[in-house]
C-alpha cells in the first residue's frame, strides 16, 4: 500500500470532456483526492497549502461518515476553473503527504 495522494476527476470525466463542458459547472472544477491522512481536516493549514500550490481553492470538503463522525480519508477540492483542476489532477497524483486514508491490509 502507498501513502501517496490519489487525485482524479470527480465523477470520472475525462479532460477533453471537461474542457468543453458548461463553464458554470463546478463538478468539472472539482477533484477527488484520496489517501488523505485520517486526522486531516478542512481547516488543516498544511493540507490547504498543498492544494493551493496548484491554484486558488474555492472549497475543500473532507468526507465524514455520518454515523460515526470519522473521516473517510478522501476529499473533494473545488478550484476556480477547469484549467486549475486539470493541473491539480496532474500535479497532486502520487504526492507523498503521509496519507493513510485507505483501509488496512489483510491477508
């Protein structure tokens, strides 16, 4: 298992589709980021700084299990435009951030 972040398109659209999508669609400016440390919060300055290296972050949402209130280890990051989101997918993939969002191994 790896501790590197996983960055990909929210709802798995491909780059060419995203570039021709309606300009107002925030879904196409939103990037899924997995392997976020379980203690990470939306207010975490290191996490925000990492995402902001790519460009201005409009919204950072770390997903929490409603029943347990525990973080699930992934987030959605909304950027100001499609071009910044494209750059985020390219630049954030495989960044080592001491992740740990995934489930444990077994065997």
